[in-house]
């Protein structure tokens, strides 16, 4: 049963692994599950055929032959982690806490990071951006400081590496080019530890290959 | 085994049920699980004792005697739904899709709504707010339009009422005083259907009673 995921035909991040299919690729690599990829143009993502699969017209989606279709990266990673060994602890309490960290990454840490990114895209030519941008940086720093304090002295968020760490590392990686992560050395090292995992490396190479091929085609 | 949740001693929304403990109260009421509430002042939420439970210094938290402690409303609602019948379908695929909607509510629909709220709190006295606010409204409308199209003709998001609907209704309710929800009559009716459920009513009354008691005490 090889699942099919969707990804950008030409990722806007130029192969830096910031698109959300990277989260799903990494999870699939961690559990050793091969997968197929269907590439979509920006136009195709907004067409009814894809909207039927993803109501918000984005990537990734996840389809199992003959049945299940999902469209939120958090739900897809959780589903993969529940179906295979390797991404969630066996102990029921530890398992629930790992799932808690998936939600913390997506619901508490990621929103101010996306807000900061979005402002750069849509407000950077506005006269107010110089005053607004530092406010958005502070909002990100607040969460990073709290997360850094919790992680202090630990390799991963709660015992062994889990789907919660996978999602948190992916969310924090969005700050790679911002300089903000470096202000919290233990978070910076945490992200590097995630990126060093062989499964991350394989997933990263796979998404980069898509971008490189698209760039070569012009 | 009665779990304990935390909530605001005096909710900043003055009992309108917008604080995130309402999500957990509603889930517990849907499955018929009694619960205890520990009330916290704003000062207590930021103290080390609470930070040990919730690294980001917020409410709600969820504790089972002798063990499990969680702090993200999404993870808590999912945990309750997995432990009890009533909030997730039995069929494995339908169950995964319901969980997908919890993530969609928290990760795709809620962030632009919170961003719009936050701007009102921190930017409304800034000279740029008059130009920025409509941009934030549009970001919310984009998601509402897509969600409205998906819901078209259906009572709930995917078959029977689930934890996915519970979370989506709670997220959309944040727009109650904005007028934006009324632009999408089927979403407005969807939220009203959620609010009409007896379990919602009981949860709402419980959180309102906390606020009323706090206000009477002065």
C-alpha cells in the first residue's frame, strides 16, 4: 500500500525544504514507508479537482489507495505515526504527550512565525513595516524563549525523538534565514539535531530533486 | 477518575465562552465526563508552578490523577475523544478525517482569526491600522469562503457531529462580534447548530458561572 502525497511542482522556497510536504516526507522516511508524489502547479492547486481533496487549495495531501484522504500536515503526520512504529512512544501517557507537542508546534509556535513571514511578503513596502516588523519579531521571541526554557538540558522535547519533535523542528526551521533562532542556542542545536537524522536527509534530498528538475526544465 | 482542568479566574471575555477552556469543557460534556476546575489568576499563569504544566503559561491544562498532563486544547480534546465514545466515528478512515478537521480548525482557520484579534488589541491606536485591518479581514474571508464552499449543503463537516466540528465551531465563534461570519450564512448557521447542542449549553453555563462569581466578588 504505497500512499500518494502532493507537493509543489516548483517550490517557492527553491528547494530549501520549507514547504509542508517536507513534514510528511520526513515522517514517511522515519517509519520506512515508500510513497508516490503527485506534483501540482499553483494553478492546479486552486482547481476543483484538487479542492475536492484539499478545501483550502494547498499542499500536501495524502491518499491511500482505495480510501483514506487527508489534507492537513499535522493530521497526516499523526496518521503515519499511528500506523507505523517509530514516531510515537508505546506508553499511552507518553504517546498523548508526544501528540500534545504536535499541536503545540502547529497551534502555539507556528502562528506567530507565519504571521512574521506573511508580513514580509505583503507589508514590506508599506510605510509602517519598519515599526511593525519588530513587534512581530517580539511575538516570535516570546514563544522561542518559553520553548527554549522547557527544552533546557534535554535532547528532545519529551524523552526519545517523536512526531512532536519532527513537527517542532519543521516549524522552527521556518526561521532559518531570520537570525532569530540563533538567539536561542539550544533551539538552534535542537533543529540541527533534527536535520542530522538520516530520514530528514533523505526527505530533504527528495524534495530538492523535484526543485532541481523543475529548474533545469526552465 | 475525574480530570482537573485549568481556566481563567476572571475570563478576559467576560464569560462569552471564548477562552480555550470552553473547548475542553464542551468535549467533556459531550462524552459525559465530570471534571474539576482549578482557577488561575493572570499572575499565577506565569509562575513556575503553572509553567511546569504549561510551558507557554496559558490555560487550559488537563490532568488525570496520578499521571497524564496535557496543555494544548487540540491535544486535550483529541485525548478525550479517543478515551470516550461520542466525539469520533468508529470507522478508522472517518476517524482520521475527523481528526484532520481538528487540525484544519487550529492550523488553517484559526491563525488568521487570532491575527486579526491581536491586531485590534495592539495596533488599533497606530496610524496604519485603518489600512492594515481590511487586509487582515480579507485573510479571514479567504478561509471562511473556502470552508463555506466545503460545508455547502451539509450539517456537519464530515457525516455526524465530531470533535472536528467541535473545534471548528469554537474557532469560528471567535468571530462572533466581528460581523464576518454573517457574510457566510451556512457557516453562521453551522456555529448556531453547535451552540444549540445541550453539551455546549452546559459547558457555556459552567464557564459563565465562574465569571459571574468573580464579578460579584469584585
